[in-house]
């Protein structure tokens, strides 16, 4: 059979298979259905192959082949799409990894870097390729070894660690705090292949937290650790069973320095003494804390009675011999201190107990005459006084929190006709027995514990509210007592004046009473307070006048309207001629200075008669009218003629 008889032309094959000649050419080029070439270059297809294809497909070869080819084409297109997506995804991943500010890293089973992204340069100061084969802890700073070993131990045990912060030193010698997240990678058999994770430079956040902690635990003026820091240290020592001593150094008459020389001099004194006492504490293997305006404390770990007494004696001598200038060529050299000592755990097994013990010892040193050292004695009067202060401090806090403060009122009257001049407000809180306790029982504690300003402000707002509620009735003037710590606090005075202005209550309806002691403790603050409130129309009284004769000299500085004579003078008029002379002198002085004298504590008709003889025009006391709850009616006793039943 000739060659032509054993083969088909392209046209014959196309007709038999039912596909176009063009497709046959493509199949030939693609190797799907190969053709032979004649000498003239024409394609011919083996007859046997074409016939078998035609026979096998029952004449439907073209249709089936088209479906298969279409399916193959679709599959290839899908694969090409998936491959393209994978390429794009990998590109995005690499872009994200390489441009991330976070360090992305991977190590081998020994912890040596096998991959790092570009952020490595910022964290370590080296390019990624220069870090291959090294590890994190090749850069650890001093003090980081133990926490880093703990990190690795936790990682091996749990397989993952998050937010571990370590301190590194870069190749440039810069400190870095790095937050690390890490996870172990394993093979199918659970063997460790390596570690991978992320890391971030948290230096700014770490330093900010440390600064905030420093501020919270240090005194702003001296930068010494404060009371909170002392509490932490003592509690840690107690928890570990470590013995030690707490030495409290309370500066004597510190308020006089502020009053006479100003707060700037007081700050200068505190700063200077802080430097001296810090050196003493360091020499005794202890630490100095500033725990109050005029109080320092040593904590002496592993110290016993003799060690603490020796340190306290050195501190006492250092304070006594300290000199500081309040102005050029003006040196103050009369500073002393009262120092108390408590041992732990002997005198207390808790922070509160140790603090109460050392506070009691310090008060004992003051009671013994100041400028001395006292060791805590459980049987001392100072301890009982400390318990009383603790007791009243708790009751005051509860009264403020529960707003359980009662206001009583007693009028000061004009003796000529019994007309009330003003009504003095007296504050009371619940005592331990549930009865209303007078201010004399707790105001000393309120002053020393810092509650007095809050009590004063609470009383003022209650009085202003009462005046508002009674505005439909005839207006009455009320007198409110203020503490020394309140008027010495500039922020408190600003808030006080703002409340007064916002209340809408006319200022002339209020008299503010300042005790002679409070006024003399801080003369400048007293004068400033009066100057700030005077424009509002308020009046002022110097209470308990006569208990300190030095106040006569300063009367010209205090623009007060009333001098309220202490009850001890009033009640002594019958037996003591000197008291009668004093009353006559005060009344004469008051008239010359255009002040009004109010005698307090009038208990009898005889006292009232003697007061009139001394020229006293105003008085108050139980004989005239007992104290009554604010808002309740009260009747002033007639002041002419005989006493009525």
C-alpha cells in the first residue's frame, strides 16, 4: 500500500474527526495529534490513528475532545489564578514583614537567629544579616540575666510566652526595653525545631511608667521616697521576717518657721535637712523617707534597739546643729526635733501597728519636752493618746463619708436689750457611745490628721444651705469657726471664696471666727484670708481672745470686727480681780480700735452683772441661751432684771 493509501490529508482527517483544519494545526504544534510531512510540506495523518480515533469515539470525537480540552483549559486557568494569588499574597506578606516596625524573628533550636526583618536594625543597632547566628540575650543589659533565664524556662514549659519585657543594650551602647512574644515550633514527633515570634521597642512606655511610679513614691520637694514607699519597704521586711527599726523625726515648731519667715524658708529648711539626714541614714545602712510636711523617717533593716538609738541620737544632733540662711546674713539655728523609735516585729507585726507605735513614741518625746529621743513604750501616756487620735480619726472619717455632722447654734446678744448680734455655729459628730461629741473633743485630731479643712467646708455649705432655706424669714447672721490648717491652705481658701460667691448668700450674713492660736500660728495667712473675704462683706472675729497676750500687738494687722473673750476669763470674774481688770482693759482697747467685745461662757446672773460693770456690751452663754440644733427655735433669756426661772 502506498504512502498516500496509509495516511489521510489534513482535509480528510478534519472531515472524519469533525474538527477544523486550524485546530489540527494547533494540535500538531502542541504535540497532541502529530502529523507527518510530505516532500511538498503538506501534513498527512496516519490512517490507523485517525480510524481508531473515529471508531473509539463513535463519531463524537470532536465533541468529547472539545469538552476535555475545555476542562483542561479551565483547570490550567484556575491553577494559574491560584499561583498568581499565592505570588501576590507572598509579596504582601513580605512587604508587611519587612516594613513592620515590630521585629519579626525566628531562631533554631539553640535560640540562634535564622531570620529577622528590617526592624532588627532599630532594636539591636545591626542589620539583620549581621545578627544571624546570634541571640536576644547576647545583648542583655546588667540585671537582666535572671529574668531572661526565667523567660526561657517558662517558654520551654508552656511552649509560649507573651509580653516578656527585657532590658537590652544595643550595639551602639543604647538602653532598650523590649517586649517579646515567643512560641516554640516543633516537628511531627514533637521535637523542638526553633522559636519564632515578635518583639517591640517599649522603651518610652517603660520609662513613662517608671517616671509615674517615681512620682507616686517620692516627695516632690526633696525627691526622697515618701510614706507609700516606706509602707512598701516595711511590709516587705515584715513579710520576709526581717527585723528592723523605724525612726520618726518630727521637726519641732516647724509651723513657726513658715509663719515668721514664709513658706519659701520652710521649703529651704526641709531640703537642707533632707540632705543632712540622708547622709546619716546612709552611714547607718538605712534609708531616709519624707512622710509629712515636717516629718522624716529612717528605716533601718536588720537593726536592733542599740543601732536605732545610735542612729536617732546622731540625727537629733544633726538637726540641732543645722544652720540655714533665711536671708543674707540672717541665720536660723534653733531647729530641734522630737524622735520616736519602734522596732519590728517586736512593736508591731503590721504596717499599721508599727506606724502607730513609732507615732506614739514621737508624741512621747514631744510630751517629755521635745528635742529628745523616745523608744516606744506600750504603757506610756503617749500610746494612750495615739489610740485616742486613731479612734477620733476613724470617727471623723465616718462622719464625713456618711455626712453625719450636726450643727448647733447659740446667739451672741447685745446686753442692753437681748437682741442677737449673730448666732455662732458649733459642729458635733457622733462619739463612740453614739452621742453627739463637741468639737473640743476631736478638732485637735482633725487638725493633725488633715480632716479639718474638709470639716470646715462641710459646715460652711450646710450653713449656706440653711440661709437659702430660710430666705423667706427675717435674715440672721451666723458665725462659723475655721481651723488654722484651712486658712493656711491657699487652694482651700480659693475654693472657699468661690463657694461663697457662687452661693448668692450676702457676705454680711456670715462672721468667720479664727482662734487666737490659729491666727498667731500663721499671721500672714490670717491677714491674707481676711483681705480676700472682706470684699464679700463678711465679718471676722478673733476667738478665745486673751489666751495669748502677744495677740495685742498684732491686732492692728487683723482687721477683725469682734474680739471673743475666752470663757476662762468670764467665769473667773467673781473670784479674780485681775480678770475684771483684764476685761475693762480689753473693752477700752476695743473701743479705741473700733472692735466689739463678746464675752463667752456666761453661766450666771452674777457673771452677767459683773460683765456690764466692766463695760462689756455683748455676751453669749448657757445663761442667756443654751445651744440648740440649727433650725430649732430658741428663746433668749431676758438680760435685764432678775434671772427668770
